[in-house]
C-alpha cells in the first residue's frame, strides 16, 4: 500500500471531507486496511491572499515547500485539495519528484467512463471565471460548460450564504444548474456539497441523478482515485 501525501492549504473544511472520503472508498473498494496518509494542512490565509492577487508563482512555491514536507514524511504521491491548484501541479511534480494526482484527471476520467463529453462547472466565482480550468478539460476532449455571468454571480451568493451558515435559495440552485442541460454537473466547491448531501458517507454512490443532470463532487472523484492509486488498482 502506497502512502498518500495530502496537502490542503485552501480550506480547513476540506481536510475532514477528504479524510471521510479516503476511508469510505477504502471500504467500498474492499481494502483490508485503511489507506496510509500523511498530511499538511493550514496556511489558508496566506495562500488565499496570493491566489486573489494572481501570484501563482508564489502559490506554487508555497505548495512545493509543503509538498517537500510530505515527501520527507514518506509520501509516495501527492493529493492537493482544491480545483484551483490544477495550475501548479506540474511545478510541484518537477521540484518535489513525486507524482501529483491532479483533481481534474479523475473527474475527466469519470465523465468519459460515463460516456459523456461535456459537464457543467459549479464552483467558486474565481474558479468559474478561470480560463485555465476550461482549457485543462478541453485538452482531454471534455467541453466544460461555465454558467453565464449572471448565474455565476447568483451561485456565488448562494455559496457565500452556505459558508456563513445562512439561509440559501435551494430551489434557485437547481433552477440555475439544470437549465444548461449538461449530462454531468461537477461540484468543485465543498460549500455546495452541503446543498446536495454529496458527502460519501451519506451518498454511498458516485453521484446524485436528477431528471436533467447528474451532480457529482470533485472531492469524491479525487479521493476515490487516490485510494485506487495507493492500493495499485488500475481500474
């Protein structure tokens, strides 16, 4: 069993979600023991400031520094929480000398395995406005649909309400996300997981299917792929 190096410098909430998902998918895949994990979590405020300023070189430098700690702790490969970190994966791999399981890769694989070629992106405002993410999917033949400007703004209001523990427009979320008629809707922000209940312990399957789309959590896909990689399961 390989050791997962888990790096979360984005959001404290993600650590619990990934830990639950690692354990859940270990059980689902029939592993005799839970996957081994070493982790570095924290530094959220500093990274948030760098991301907002667009200083991705500095973000990558911070990720490399923390990833080296994971390597020295015995990590065989790395899992970096957060879709925005797709930008820094290659630099971390090059400097640290450990494979990095990019969150986009298992999401793309799952979409293709389902026989689909397009998906709606649901995430933070910054993520939905980032052309790098769209390009990353298009390079692998997936048409990533991004909500229009008005809908992005409304989704961000719902996300912020969720984050603050306030009431949110449950019906509005579905009204916005179903009108694009996407076969898959990828939830790439943990705040929206609470709306759909996509914690794997509750869901116990890959996605929630509605009449018009299948809602899937990028965290679930990412964690499942990490457990398979740790256990040497190819498919």
